[in-house]
């Protein structure tokens, strides 16, 4: 894969070939004279005509069975994002395409209401941001995530959120309402406390201080909130774990979790290229530690092994997490959410009379 210069505000700098496609686009360097002269790619939004919104999950590693994803692709630009390869199913690349070609499910709230209204729906926790972040920048304008939350409040269906964007605090009123029925929890992902590292690793996310502020706002509002130290990258941010847990606990977090870096499919090459651009002096240490935890490979796809890693170093990080969480007073288990208050609101003018 051709190594390209840094693009401000983007995690990737290239579009690796799609593993499902026989043809690939290779930009002509003579078009602009040099790669440095090429214009920065703009973010383009497309309408996603999905006919359903609730996705099913069979992995035992992620902690949820069903999820909602109002967007495909994510302009946050996190270089390590394990969801990048999902863009290949759309005929696109896991690189810049994933960050700059975002598919928007405009019908998500209506689809969610229809599916929750069905007698086939068994009340259960829905994960919001199961693949890509539901609070990425365009959400400020489109408000699809908020409108989905409004539907969940209407049905009192429990929801668990994972995000790295302070924008989640905009919806504190809805989360408060669900929390009254033990039907809401939020995990704020804090990967580093170093804004310089965050800027190049997660270029369009909220800075660390804003994420801690989001924890504080949610905690003061009575919304169960925790911190996800994810992903841990050996040789890059793993040493920060105790400080992150302590800072999150001080802000009001009640529980914590962590995952190790995953590098499926095209993400491996993207991450290696990113290390070469930003941290060439750490490249061999980072990759060496990853191989140590992945049986000599850069990625492990087996269930029960892919999220934590194996070997002595992985065991040390696991012990460090539990010790640091205990010291900070954080529970290492996610809160149990309740479906007891679930209801199917009656609709239509005749039924509305009974509600009145």
C-alpha cells in the first residue's frame, strides 16, 4: 500500500483496495504534481435506504445481542476502528472512504418504532453505537440518534450507549427519563488523556477533557455512566490506564471496562502505515507486543480471545486493570438494565381517547 502524507483531521491517508473487488482506484500523482498538493477529501453523506434498524449479534465478546446504528461509516476517523472493514461490503474502502463517505439512515426513528411495536419484539437492551459512533459530528445537525432515543423513551426500552463524543450530554433529559426505570447506561470511551495523541489517533472526536466533562454531566444528572479504556494499544497508551480510570472515577464514573486493540482485515495495514507516519520510533515495539498477545499475528479473530489478548503481557494488563479499577472504586461489571417498564403505547385517535 502506497504510503501517503498526513491529512489534517483524518486518521487514514490512503484507500487500500477492497478485498471483495477485483478493481481498485490508484490516484495518478501527476494529476496534482505530488500527493501533498492533492486537496483534502471532503465528507459526503448518502441516504441509506435500510428497511430495518435493529441488528442482531451472535458474538459472545461484545456484551449485547441487539443494536441500533443510525450511520454507516464514521467521520471521527479513529485509525484503529474495527468497523472500518464494514465499508467494504458497500463496495468502498476501509481507509479514507470509511471516514468521508457516510451513509445516513434517515428512517431510523420510524423503523425503530415499527419494530418495537411488533408483537415479535422481545423487550431487551438495545446497544446504541454497536458498530459506529451514533454521536459523530453530523448527529448535531441530523438528530437521528436523539429521535431514536425519543422512541426508546416512548416504549421505555432499555438502552446502553458507548460514545467518545461530548454531544451525548445534549440528550441528558431523555437518558434521565430512561434512568428512572433502570433502562439506560452510558459508557464514555477514553483512550488517552494526552490531547496530542488523541488528535492524531482519533482526529474528529471530543478531546479528553470534554469526555471527562461528559462523564461529570451524566453522573450529576443521575444517569449511570462508566468509562471504556478502549482500545488499549501496547507501547502507545497502555501505560495510561490507571490514570484514565482515576480521572474517570473523579468525574463520577461508576463502572469501567477495557478492550485490547483489534486489527481485522484492512485495518492492519492502515494501522501500520499510521504508525510509520506518526510514531516510527515506536512502531516495532507496538507491533512486537501485539504479536506477543496474538500468537505471533497482528490479529486474533477467535471468540473469547480477540478482545483481551493472550500471554504474559495480556495477563499483566488484565491484572493492572482490575487493580486500578478497584483502587479508583470502579465496578468492573456493567450495570444490569431492566425491561420491567417496557410498554407498547397505544396509537390512533380511538385508542388515544382511552389514554386520555
